[in-house]
């Protein structure tokens, strides 16, 4: 997550593994892909739960993770007039604040889990309002990584590569990359939300795309 102050990994409390039965079955959103195209943000699956607290078979079945992105089904670019830029900015900031609050080890685990779920909801709604919102795109990737939805997280980072190719958004995406990779003003301070994903081949392949 960007602009967040983290304690050293060894001193940070373990991240909660969400156990909410309702989970993250949220709406689909449209997000930019490539140089101006857009494709749906994948539906958010429920957080993983350990076997001992898993729900019974009668509960709604939700995908364990997102499917990889494909080039099929892309839609035309969204014009500026069709975007609700200010609304998206406000929603993204609300989601970001929730992610930061969810890092507080003094809060009960269920409350922290609920904050992450609500943050994901805000980010997806922000992208419905403005598919070009970089802040929502990056932090949705961070939230997915935090709850162990690796492919969902990789998909959002991959969408960020499309925004990176847009001249008007290039610098903003570069700042997010600095946070992700511990560069620039975040030197030697890798975003810990992605720690468990860094040695994943899918993650490494997306990072390579930003260098092209």
C-alpha cells in the first residue's frame, strides 16, 4: 500500500487471514487495459479461511481466486466526460484509509478483516466511477495480495502496466512502482503487502512489463 508507514517486518503483527463468511462477492468493474482499452475488474472472491472455520457445504460457493487476464472482451476507451474523477478519488482515499486502519494490531482481528473487505469494495466502486484511477488500481492489488488472492493482485498490477503507457498517468504510476519496489522516496522500503507474492513467477512477469 502506498504512503503507509510500516514497522520492520519482524516487529509487525501477523496479518489477519480474513474469515468472513460473506467475503468479497462484489460487483464487476471496468478498468483500463493496454493503451486505452478496458476490461472488467474480476469479481472479488471471499477471503480464504482456515479449514477449521470453513463454512458448511450449503454456503454460497465463491471462486478461490481470480482467473488470469486475457485480451478477449476488451471494451472501447472511456472518455473523460464519462468518468467521475472526483468521486473515484474520494472513494480510493476512503479505501486507502481503511487499509491503513486494518494494520493496527490493537484492533480485534474480525474488525481488521472487515476493514480490508470494505476497502476492496471502495476500490472496486472507485474503478466503476473512473477506470483510470491509479490509486485505486494499485491499492486494490495491495489489498488482494494482503488476503492471499495472488492472481487477483497480479491482474490489477497488470492493468497498471496499461496505465503506465499513458503519458498523463505515467508519473503517478511510477510513484506506485517506487512504493512497490522500494525505489526513490521509498528506497529500501518495499511494500510489505506484496511480500508473499514477490517470488511468484506471475508477479515477476508483470514487473518485467513495466520495463518495456
